[in-house]
C-alpha cells in the first residue's frame, strides 16, 4: 500500500490541527497490528475518528473498522493516559514523515506517528521520554523502547517550502549523481522530483555537478510554482485514476473530473461507452496538489485532503480485510477438498482394480496352454541356468523371432514373468501353477471390491464435512465487517440530549453529561415545565416540556423511568431507583454562602415529590417523530408509537455487542448506524429484559 509522502503529511497535519484543536480524546483501539484508531470529540462537531497506520497513513476516517473484542495493550495504555485529555496542537516535524500531537491532561503528552520505513506510533511524556511504543526498535542508533528519551532520525535533504536558490546550488554542486536522483534523495521523493523536471523542461538525467545557473533557477521556479498551494494552504485534494479505454481501434485514455461533497459522496461524470468499448482503471493515487504528471488522469476532487485520503485508503483496507479472511477459509475448506479428491481417486482405483484383476485372471485361463508351455520351457531351463540367465536368453530369443518368446515382456531374478496376452500386461509367478496365479488376481479383485464400500462411506462423510465447512465459511465471511462508511446524520436539538415522547404526547429531555445537564436547565426548563432527578449522585437533569394542558401523572411517571435508568444506578446494577420531581422555581444554581455547586449540578429548595422504586428498564425502538429516528424511553411510551422495539435492563453485555443485537432486531431496513444505537443506550452494560 502506498505510504504517505512528506507533502501528504504536510496537508494532513494542517487540516488536523485546524480540526482537532481543543478536541477531547474519547477512545483508542487497535484493529490490526500496525493500525490504531483514536476517537475524538470535537466541540460543535461531535465524534471524529482518526486512523494512524504506522509507516503508511494518518487521516480522519468515516470507515472505522470493527473494534476487536480483546483490546491489545497499546490502545489500553493510550486510554489510560489520554482519555478525556485535550488536543493542543498537531504538527509535522521538520517536513519529515513524522506527525506529532500535543495532548494535555494533568500532564502533557505527545503522540508521535512515524510514517518512514516500517513506521511506529509512540507515546511520550512531557519530558520527551517514551512511555510506550507500538513497536520496540533499536536501529541506526535510535533506541525506541520504554523509558528511553525519544530521538528523531537524522535530518536530511531540503525543506521545499523554505528552500532558497543558494540551497539548491549547494545541493547540486555537492552531488555525485544525476539531477533526478539528487532531488529525490533530498526528501522530495520520486513523484514530486519528476514533476519539477517536467515543469522546468530540464533533462533530469544530466549530472548534477554540470548544471548551469540558469537551469538551477528554472528548477527553483518550478519548485516554487509546484508548492505554492502548500504555503497558502490552498490544497487541491484529489484521487487520480488512470482510465484505460479499450475498443476495436486500440487503447485510449480519457480524463474525467468530478466533485465530491464534504461527506465524500461522488458526483461522477461517467465515461460514455457502448457494447464495443471497455474501460478499466490503471494506476491510482491520492495527493493534495494538481500536478502535470497526472493531467490525463481521471480526477475526483474533495473538500479536504483527509476525506480524499480516507476514500483512497479505506477501500483498499476493506478489500485487504476480506481477502485475508477468504484466504484463511480457503485453506480450511481446501483440506476437505483435498481429502475428498484423494478418496475419489482411491475409489476409482479400486473399481479399476476389480475390472482389471478379473480380466487378467480370465486371460490366464483363456491362454492356459500357451502360458503353461512358456512355464514348462522356463522350468526346464531353470535346471541349468539362473533366473537372470534365463531372462537374457528369452530376451535374445524374442529379438531373433523365437515364437515362444514373443509373449514374454520380461522375467526378473525372482522368476516373475510379465506376459502380453491380448495386449494386456499380465504378471505371472513362474514358481506357482496357473490356477494359483489366476486366484491371486481374483482375490485381489475381491479385496478391492470389499474396500469400495468403506471408501464410499468415507467419501459421504467427507462430503458432509466439506459442506459443513463451506457453510461455516459462508457464514463467517458474511460476518466479516469490511469497514462501512459512517454517514453523519444531522441531529435534531433533542437528539443531542436524552429524550423520549411520552404516551401523552409530551417531549421529555434529559442531560447526557455535566455540560448538557446545564443546557437542559438553563435553556430548556420553562416556568410551566417539571424537573426530575434520580436520588443518586451521577444522574441526568430531566425536564418534561409542558403541552397545552396540565402535565399528566402518567407522563411524570414515565419521565421517572428516564431519570432512573440513565443514572449511575444502571452501571451499579441496581434493579430500581427513587426519583423526585419539583417545579422550575425550586431549581437554582445559586449556592448558600460557603457552598459550591459543581458544573451540571443544581440546588433544589423546598419539598420534593418522590416516585419510589422506579424499575431500571428502558425500551429502544424506531418511532416516527419529525421523521423516523431511534428513541429510548419507558416501555409504555414506546408501545404507544411502535411495535418495533426491544426492552433492556442492567446486565453483563458490553454496549457495542448489545447495540449490534438491538440494531439487528429493530432495523431491518438499515436506516440506523451502530453509533446511533450506542448513543441512546444507558451508561453501562445491558441485557435484554
């Protein structure tokens, strides 16, 4: 797979710095040996996944791969140190293929991603010491292991955005190679070096030392022109494809540009074709600049280089994941296919033996007198000569035309004859009588016939085993989760909170965390509403939005289910929880003298109305409320609007696993994503009620 160049990483690092500044680290996992995914929460945008593949790529992704059931140690360590930490800066080190992310928690950390050679991902502390690398290495004087001070690889080459004319002169003057190799080895790589010489018109094969000053100026100007979009951050993110058109007149290339929106959806101007025209894709590449090298290629433009890189790499990764699993299962199925093939060949061999043995036994009797005559001659000769001498004399007699010797093909030193009877090779032991030789053939046929039955049984079992293995393969490959594009759906304001529609038609909303608890009260709690809270530390602020009349008792009771089920009581495994409700004027953020009110917490003054022993149980389903959407709420409320729901209780199944099961049960039309389901589930493990 193509590794990102330093030019690619320059564009990626700038975009990530703009995107991730002040983002919080939420989760890290490691789907493959070289790949780590970190999930960030970006203020005002929400979830952003970034893929880091050592030695290959870094970019945001809308194709997050499946989270492994047993996480390796490296992402667990990242979670331990970085969860809820804030991103301060993303940068590229010295225009090299090294990305650094500064992250602040109680202490500062730096995540270093190396894309050169086989690559690495390394977590550093604020004193630049290695906490843990993805790969422990000791190469070229760099010791990449825990507790060692991190050392950058030796600097080499030129920085194309800072290079001056005299730097280029010195580079060529001190080179003992040609122009293209000199520039490529300076850090620009082959493709961009080729592009510079294409633009300048200078012969790239000239010795670097012999180049004139005017040619150096031309190369310098071409370099300035090529990399100008990098200096101004006006990238032209694109995927290029060599489109090969084949018809009866030969092969032609056709260029075709089209635009992708900010979600990477393609608006393609397809190449027109008829039955006599075939198109196929040749070379593919992704880059942040327009270059002349690819002027005849089909181009697909994107709004960011991260989106372009995601579309380019994720398709290849998905194909690789599928192929790996297909190869594994091909070996498993192949074992049974090989066994079946051997058994069927054995069966055919036994059937052939039955026919041939009977035929050869019958031939001995059909030519009894001729065979007996031959054996008598041999027995008489045996009184004077050895088997070897007899064999030589028979061979000589056959050459001289001796009639009795014509049927004899060979005689070995043990007295075993090979006779040609009616063009069939029949083996006869000269030490035995003809009936005994014939009986050996008949017995051989009978033995083969008996074995046929056993082989048929074995073949039938193998066919069953093979069919079972093929079914297992097909089921397993169906479950292979090639990363699917995560399309971001615009959320309604209430979907950003906990919410449900009561059986009386009233909207009930609750906070998801300290920040949204503040939001629920300060923005959405009006004078005629009702405020609820579970009688436990760590619970959402819940608000019933008033309708036209009084708020019914049924809605208050149902809102109590939301307040109880989304509290910390769920993760503690409680079966029920008390909830209280009050009027808005009893909810205050103003503390008494000497008191402190934490973010997301409120002071309740006056008497509280309690709902005792609310069961911890929540229904999840798809309802039609301002469009089809997923809702989590009390069972009675859910049953009012849909039959398509499941009921959950505190349990022992992880959220992602239960979310997959919920998705399978309630979403046959595939309108939801796994993330949509996870978002509405309570904090903690669940089981079906």
